């Protein structure tokens, strides 16, 4: 008599279908084992917008009554497995409005499992993940974040590989046999990998460079799942292991303290423009790195940034407020100087410090030491990196 | 803060003047006196008559305001909402399906706490295309934080425009207010109306001041960002708190008006007619009051103890006044010029509000419901008589809860 819960944390829109496939497949497969369950999405955590961290859940129970007990809550308060579909979110996720930052492992039960799709090692990810006061396990499914669109599904077998890992490392949720049976019933088991729509070589080259084995064209879904099952390993995480990270929290005011008329203060001229309670940074997968040495002070980044992240400095260049940056890339697009603003993978960074201050101190703006490999190293190092010192 | 303007009328109109004007014209005159800054318009009968009189006032140089003709009711109500947010005293209105087309804007205005005044020239909802009065259009905003008043006469239309602004703009409320005018019966009938002098109105109606919520470059604020589950209930509670304060603010606004102009004394929420020793009363809103009063007088002449209670403010509902009043009677008949198909006992909106109010009364009268005058159908004396007879019978039987459609062909 028990119930289990799986949480899938994903990038809004881009990974919605992937998250949905995962939770629904888990519930259906568990049903083959005589259990009952539900798959649900909780966009209350965020309205589903491009890239904003969002969640879906699978709750599986032995009986209807137990299931109902789990469902009486808005979302599960503790998970057997939390799956993170983009390793950038290991820094913690912030919803769209005023919740503060939630650690990626916040819901994982003692002894539970955090699975991340990543090309990095658990050790490197733990330089971003908040510490917990309880032991849990972390597992990596070696894959770059699988990003699709609202109606487009990137059928790169990330789903199968994650399901295989769950069956191996958290069999209390669902076993491999049930998953296999479920795939057969849905006619998916023998579906072959058709190659990436972007063209195989182009899509796989950077992933391969970072250590992800390409899926051979023709490999079936069943094979992908079984391979992932065989390969899955986890690493225990001790209490206290991880980083302090950003733990933005705040008190929510009562109705008497809130301004009437749904009015909030807007940035006043000459005053810090960022809204205190919504920093937005966890919505991004990349951040802009500015080469202050080649900047011609044209103001375009400052003018175009939708989140008012660029702050004037005495030198005339613009500092970047990373706390408020949503990673849209508009600044990179409008900057007229070649590679003066470069969008760099967020996981290359462990802080939100002012790049202008670092530049003034002569420090590198990017320390490409978090294991991203050649692809990220190349972009990050381009004119912005002094050395490769690991600050983790 | 309203944009400062010099009034062109104050100097030459020292005294109240009597004029023969319709309900729509009376509203237009009141808008002139309230020195409204922005009016948005889109033609629909019967609201268009207000537009017509307002344009004439502007053309005659008697009203100085932005008069914006929108391309639809939706834009019309958005325009005044935004005008209000920059501190302009604004006015708008529509009827029937036009009102419904503006529904999205109508729905968001109370949560933004933008207190403009609107009129709803009550009109049946199409289809079929119809012009006659029916209260369902205005009723659609009854749960959303709009203050609603049902006007009976042209004089009341003028007075209530001024009172409406004063109450709505009161910082304790800051809620939008709609005056409901029965199409044709009121909007198109001219009556003798006393139009007060500007000075007197100026002393009654303070300048509109949104305080620190005014949208201005010197006061950078953001209005209505997205709000999620963590915030919305508090926002709704703020609206509820404002509506709970509304009866007190309304009483003050009426009291001050009475002191200044000598009209609109008594309860702002109900008006009783020949109820002192009454056993049976009808309850209703708007222009149906006339035929009901006529029949009350005729029945009184025959020695019957009958009366009428007119409900004036509908939101906020005059719970205390109505409870105190109606518990004195043996039988009550509630006349709805609206329908609420499938509601409790298949009754109208007013009927069920009255019943809910009387549930906790010390003494509960027997309450019957009537649906009458839909689509502008005249409520004739014989209809009123039938309603009195049925109400009396229900009282005698001690059995309420019956809802009858009156004046409908079998
Ligand atoms: S990516 Fe650039 S333009 Fe977009 S929010 Fe960040 S700093 Fe602003
Ligand atoms: S757009 Fe580029 S060149 Fe222009 S100010 Fe910004 S960083 Fe400098």
C-alpha cells in the first residue's frame, strides 16, 4: 500500500510534449502492474511561456483512495523521482511571479532520485544544485536538452532513455517489463529512430563532442529504452552536499497591505529597475556576455533589452543585471559589433555578479570550467575569457 | 486629478433652471455639470441619445471634453478605462448587446479600481433583434464589482450621475458605477427636470483624484501585471472590502446631496410607497414603478392595504434596508424585468436576491416572484392587479415560491 510521485521539470513550450509523454507513459505502464495513477500538469508554477520552468507530475498509487489522497493537494509535496530536462535549471527554478527560487531537488524524498538530462557529470552539476539536509541520489541521462516546439516533438529518444533510467533506478514507480508491455501495446516499441530533422551530422556533432553517443538511425524505441536501463547508474548525494545557491524567498503580503487596483511600482528614473521579487534569471538557458573592450557604446542593447538589464556605467559601456535577464538574446541580435555580445550557456556560470565589476578588476567574465566541452568553451572563450580557472 | 478647465457656464446660471428633458438629456446635463474630461461613444439605441446630447453640448461650447467615437463598444470601454487611469473623469455607456460586446472591459475595470461612470440603457439582448427594455444586460456585471443603480425619472438620472461620481470616486471605494435606465420609457421620455447651478455642483463634487495610482511619467507604476494563484484572491478580497464599504459611502453621498440640493433624501437603497399599514407589497426596479403606483392608489381607494417598494441601488444591495422594510409585510411580490433561466424556483435575479435577504429576517413574509415587461412590453395596470392578487393569495395560503410570467400570451 503506497503511492509514488514523479515530477518532470521542463522548459515551457519547448519541452511540454516531452514532459507529457514521460508522465503519461509512466502512469499507463504502472497501470499494467495493476496500479492506478494520474498525469497532471501544474502551470500554476508558471504560465506556460517559452522557456519558463514548468512542471508535470505522475502520481501512481495502489488504490483509488490512496490516489485521491495524493490528488487532494495542488501538487505532490514529495517525489520519488524528479526529472530535470535541462541542466540549466539545476540552479533552481523561479516561477513567473513572486514565488522566489525553488531548488531543483526541493521535492525529492530522502533517498529519492534526481535525474538530469545533461552532458555534464554529477559532480559538476552539484556545483549548481542547492544542498539538502537529507541524502538523495542523482543520475545523469547523457543528453543535451531536447527542445521541441508547441506542436513539434523532437523524437530523439530522450523520452525512452529517461523511462529506462526510471525503471532501473526507481523500480518502485514502474518496472521495465510494464514499460515494455506498454510500448508494445501502443505500437511504439519497434518504431525506428528516423534521424534528426536538422540533419544528423549537424545535430549530433556538438553533442558527440560533449560525450553523448549518437543514436544510430533505425534503432528502435525499445532498444533505446533497454540500453538506457542497462547503462543507468546513480551517485549518492550526502546531506549538505551542493551549494548554498540563490534562495530568493520573501513574505507574501496580506490583502490589506497590497496596493489596490492591481498596481505595482514601476522602475523610477535613475533607480534600480529590477523588480525585487521576480528576478527572471531561471527562465534563461543562455546569458549575454559583453566584450567591454570592443563595445562602441552605441546604446542599442540598453534601448532594446525588454527587461531593462543594461545599466549605464561611468565608462559609457553598459553593465548587465543578470538577475533580471530572461535570456531572450535580443541584445546579441542588435549589437552592431561582431561578437561583442555573445549568448553563453547559463551553466557555465555559478554567480550573478556584475560583469562590469569583474571587467574592472581584470577578471574573466566566463570561466568555462563547468565541463560543457568544446562547444561551449569555444563560444565562451571568444574574446571574453582570460583563463580557465575553475571557480566552482 | 482631473485636467483643470474653466467652466463656461458657472457665471451665467446662478439658479437652478427647470428644463423639459429626457432621461438621456438629463445625464448629458449632469456630465456638463460634472465637468467630465473624456467621453467615449459608439452608437446603439437607446444609449446613442446620450451621445447625441453630449455632442450638442460640446458643439454649443457648453462642455469641454474629449469626445472619442470608438469603432466598437469594446474599444469604447477600454478608452474610458485608460482615460480614468491617467486621472480623467470619464463617462461611457451602451445598451444590450453593445454592453455585452464590452464585457471583457467591463469585467476588468472593478479589479483595476477605476471609477468611471457608465450608463446602461437597458435593452433586450439579441437575438432576435430587439430594442425594448430588459435588465439582463446590466445584470451581467452584477457580480463583478460594478455599482449598479436603477433610475426611474429624468430628474433622478441627473441627480444620480452626480451622486454616482461622488460615490464611485470616493477613495474608500474607487469602483466603477453604472446607472441603469430603462430603454425608451426613460431614455426617450421628456420630463421637467431641475438643473442645478454649476457652483452648487462644484461644492458637492470634488475634483477626481486617483492619488498615487494615477498613471503619469512622474509616478511610474504598472497597472495589472499578470497575477497567479498567490495573488488573485487577495485582489478579489480588496474588491469585496470596497463593496462592503459602499453602503456607508453611498449614504454619505446621498446625505450630502440632500443637504446641498434638497433632493434624494431618505434611504438611498429603497423607496417605499404607501407602505405604512400595508400587508401586501410589490417590489421592483426602474420605470415599472409608475404603473405599480397607479394601481396601488386604485386599490387603496378600495380600502386594500397594498404598497410598493422600489429598489434603487442594486449593487451594493440594500440588505439591511430591504430586510427591515419587507419583514413588516405579510406578502411580498417581486417583479423582475429580467430572467435567470434555471435559477432557484426558476425565479428572476431580484426575486432570488430578495429571498436570500429575507431568509435571515426576524419575520419572513411569503414571497412570490413575477417575470414581467420583458423586451420592453408594457406592464399594464391589469398586470399589476394580477400580481397583487397572486401575491395576496400566496399570503393567504402561506405558500410562496411560485414564479409567474405576467402578460405573456398563452
Ligand atoms: S538576453 Fe539581453 S536583451 Fe534579453 S533580457 Fe537578457 S540582457 Fe536583455
Ligand atoms: S549594443 Fe553592443 S556596442 Fe552597443 S552599447 Fe551595447 S554592447 Fe556596446
